[in-house]
C-alpha cells in the first residue's frame, strides 16, 4: 500500500497484476482494510468502469485505466507493452531463490 499511495501522490495511474484471481481478491480485501486512516481507490479489471479507476487489480496484461505504473506480483510476467510504462515494479519474496532468479531475469 505505501508504494501505491506514493504512485497516486505523483498523479500516476496504476495496474497491479498478479497471477491468480484468488490473489487479486486477497489484494483487493487488503487494500480496503490495511489502514483505518487511509483509503486507496481501486477496483478489479472486471468492473465496468475500470478505465476510470486510479488503481486496477488484474490478472491479465491489459492496461484498462491507461496506467503509468505497473506492479507485478507473484512472479507475474512482464507485459508485452512494458515499454509504455513510466515504471515497472517487481514485487517478490526475497527469501525465495526461484522468485529472486525470476526477478533478476
């Protein structure tokens, strides 16, 4: 959440891509409840107004909200349009040798 907050403070739109619907739903629940005094406006890529959301949670490579920044979690693959983002952020478990190797690749 702090990285997402910083992205919004900079006026960036964000896509957070994970590798499963279950993980996207877990992230969605966490963003609603992580802090009593903060709010991160977000939605799933499946909602009708995803294009209007500052943060979109997705399991696909699409960029429904014209995001400037893409967060890739759970070893999500780089999207084909990775050059179109101002930032790509890889979020991985530094204690998992396979995740570290995938991030380095």
